[in-house]
C-alpha cells in the first residue's frame, strides 16, 4: 500500500485538508481527511471538491460535520489520473467559509490490474 499525505493551511473554518491513497485496487480509493477548526464559527457541514487534473469528472460532495473527530470522505479514483482537492465549511446559518487552497497532487502510479 502506498500512502501519500497532502496538506495545506486554509481560512478560519478548516484547519488541514489531506488526501491519501487507501489501497491500490480496482478501482483505487482515495481517502480525504481534514480537521475541524479550533477557532471561528462551529462547522455544521463541509463541502469537498475533488478535481481530476487530467480532465475527467470532478466531484463535489457535502459531508456532515462530526465534532471532535477528524473529518473524512472516501471516493473511487482511476489509475494513472491526478487529483487535487479543497474543502470549505458551512456554519449553522448555511454561510460558507472560503475554499481552502488546493492540496498537492495525488497520482495513482500503478497501472490497472490485468483481468
């Protein structure tokens, strides 16, 4: 298993966003994780944007906040594709925070398994 951790500092609502390759399998999985902020308005939900740098489908997901734990979302990627992500939080009134900076690029370097 290859593990690549990515991170970036962001605005007041979210502290760290990261992506890692969970397993080289068919299809490969990507784990996106981030921490809730230590300051600012409490976050009720997050919006996670996962972009396929190579021009494939982009993913936009709403994830409920879970106080006191690391936030996470897992999605299925594709082999030999590059992905970046960013996240923002929404408070109880539905007001969005700013998007984080994009993460570093995650690449599935393994080739697709033979059938």
